[in-house]
């Protein structure tokens, strides 16, 4: 997976686009089981260096997120249970999605 050069939405580089998901999109968050236990919210829209979005399925999003963490040292938030993770994902959407960092912890 070292050749994957995709990243989560970056508001300083990327512009929200209509990807057929119900309007302009910056990220479409999925709640998956996290490596090591619990759950995490990860994007299923990943962006290339030219600002082009790629929508991926939840399984590929999982692989991309693990590789992104490995490469960058940046961590996606973890939650003990799926309920709080899903609630947080819903709140992110209501607050503008990718306009704030989904991954940002080191």
C-alpha cells in the first residue's frame, strides 16, 4: 500500500464537490471497528494531490486509514463503543464535515 497517495480532505487544498451523495461533500464518514479494538470514524472520500476526490467502500477506507496513520503518525479518533462513534460522525456532518480535522492526533 505504499503507493497510495491519497489523504483525507484538507480545507487548505481541497474544495467540496458534488459526488452524488446528496450535495457538496468534503468527507463521507464511516464508523468501522478500529485496529486494536473499539471503533473509529474514518473518511470514505479520499483526495489526491490535485484535489480530486475518490469515493471508496468501507473496507478500502479501513485500509487507507491504517496506511495513512502508519505513514503520517496522525491518528483518527477512537471510541470504546460504536454508539458514541456514530453520534460523533453525525455531529461532524451537521457541523460541516471535513472543514475540521478528522485525523489530527499524534
